[in-house]
C-alpha cells in the first residue's frame, strides 16, 4: 500500500510517499510522476513515512532523476535509515540527491 500526496507551488513539486514503494505500487508512482513533472524545475520527494523501497521503486526514482537532470533538480528528503541503507547498498546514493 502506497499513498502519494502531491503539493505543487509554481515550478516546485513535493511528493510525499507513505507506505511501501514496491513492485505493486511502483507503477502508481511512475504514473503520478509522468503526469505531474512537466514544467517542474524542482522535484522533492518526502520519504519520512516511506517504510520500504524495492528495486521497482528505485527504477521509478532513476527515471524521474533522468527527466529532472534535463529540467531542474530532484531531492529525496527525510529517508529513514532503512531506506538510506538500500540507497547505499544499491549505489543509488551516488546517483540521487539525498538530504
């Protein structure tokens, strides 16, 4: 189960994720990102309530990062130690901006 809350302010978009970003829920996030990202220059993900991220979730973040590299910046905020560890182990910590 994943809840996605979007908050747009001008060219900034904050997506707050609650629950699990896995094989089942990753397509939902991918759809939301694709529908919302046009014209966005600053994309922030708030992961304070994200419990888990799978490789499917990582793929969605990577594709969002590739788009944002062309049109602005993307930051992941408030990730738990568990989620940060997944970023470290997979090498995504070097690709993504994590605050």
